[in-house]
C-alpha cells in the first residue's frame, strides 16, 4: 500500500484481485476514517475493473479522497472530489455492490456545502464523518457484476 505522499503511478493490473476482500477492506478503512487506505483498497479493484464497476469504484475512491482532503484541511480539493464522487455514484443504486451508501452520500452533500469557501481551520468532529453500511446477505452481491 502506498503512503498518501507517493501518488498514483497510473498502472493497470494484469491480475484479477479478490473483489470482496478488497472492497470490504476499503469499507472498514472508510468507517475507521482511514480514507487514504480505503482509497488504496478500492484503487486496486478499480485498476482491474473492465465494466461499469470501474466508474462505481472511481466514485468510491473519490468519496474517500474527498474526506482525506477534509482531514488535511484542503477544502477546495474536498469540494471538487465530493462533486466528482456524487456525480459518478448517481448512476448506481445506493445499495450497489452490497453497501448502503445513501447516508454517506447525504453527508457528503452537506459537507460539500459546509466546506465550499470555508477556511482551513474548519474541521469535522469524529462523529460527523459518515459510515458505509453493509446490506443484508440477501442483497450483498460482491462483485456486483460478473465479469466486473
């Protein structure tokens, strides 16, 4: 896993990673406010995706990256990434890939407005960060498409 400072190498993977393991790992990181690590878990999947799942994963990566920017106080980056994430994720049901992200998207809309034009001293309390909720087993389809 890269550190936040290392940046993206722009590489594509030549193997099929374990979708469920990495996706769930990303959710765990996201819910523990380790947004850079959530981004990294989902990016490995994104690099291998060959269907619309690529756009879904990119939206999830952008959502995590937006909150990473919030933590760092770089609000203009957060606003830009909130916009991109919400635009991409709008094309998918809110329970796509077995995760209920509706409340997280609602929080992202509120936080986007809160941080637009805010100075770097504005921060979120720990309890204000959203959580992603796993759907029940009957709705939990990972990967969401085959092939993905």
